């Protein structure tokens, strides 16, 4: 049995394979099995987008296990924006830098205590038409007043973690991957898969 990850991002696939190491499944990406599939992420929540990806691939591969995932950052002072629009927060031609600069501008003048934020990752697992499990991970911190660090991507240079006194982008990649929202969600999935495969 295969586990198809509904992503074409090979970097993400590599990270996921590391987390799921030891699970006796052939783990492949959408780029390998169905590169022409295009999935429009127009759901109104992380869960809706994750499910949309999972369903679109599961219909094509009903005998395989399929995982879809959606993630982003929620900032309390911005009414939990950008949320599902995290990747395109600064508009159609959004880049990580443009997104970070827009966030700094929107939060200008606010003290750190009022800049609470959380990364969130939601994933769904299906086989055929059946939703087997939903898993979620969260990494909480604050939006810093300037970008710091060169590791990671997205909002990592702004996401300050009080426990480490550093932004996520200042952490070694191995440490980031050990505590990230994606790690938490996929680690939950791993625990589920180990039990599930014993019943098959």
C-alpha cells in the first residue's frame, strides 16, 4: 500500500518522510503519481483546504492512503489573519519577503505582548471515500519587530519563540523540525498509521 502526500513540493515531502520513518508504507508525492492534478485551495479553513486536497487525490487513487495538508500563521492582533491566505498575504505576486514586510507594517507600534501568533497545520487522511483521521499541530509565539535569522522560510524570521529567545529562522533546522506545527501534525499521523496498519 502507498501513502500519497498531496503535494508537489519535494522539500516538504523529504521533511514528511523523515517524520514518518519506520512506517511500512511506500511514501510518494503528487508530483510522482499525478503531476497534472491541479487543486484549487478555496476552502474557508485549513481543514477545508486539507480535505479538498485529500479528496481530489483519493478519487483518483481509491486503493491508496492519501494525505492532504494545509498550514499557515494566525496573528491574534489581526483577527487571526492571514490564516489560510498566509502564502498570498501580500497579494497575487506574494513572496516571503513581501509577506513579512506587510505583517511588520500592519503591526507597527504594537508591543510584543500584543503580537501573539501561532503557526497551524491541519492534515486529513483518507482511503477511498472514507476520512480516517484529522490531525493538527500548532507552534505558538509572537511576531517580532524585525526579521531575524536566515534559516527556514515563510514567516520564520518574524516568529519569535520565548522559550528559545529566538525567532524560528534563528534555530538550527533540526531543532525547528523537531518542534514545528507540521512535525506535530505528522507525528500524530504516524501514531495513527502504526495502529491502523496492524489492523490491515
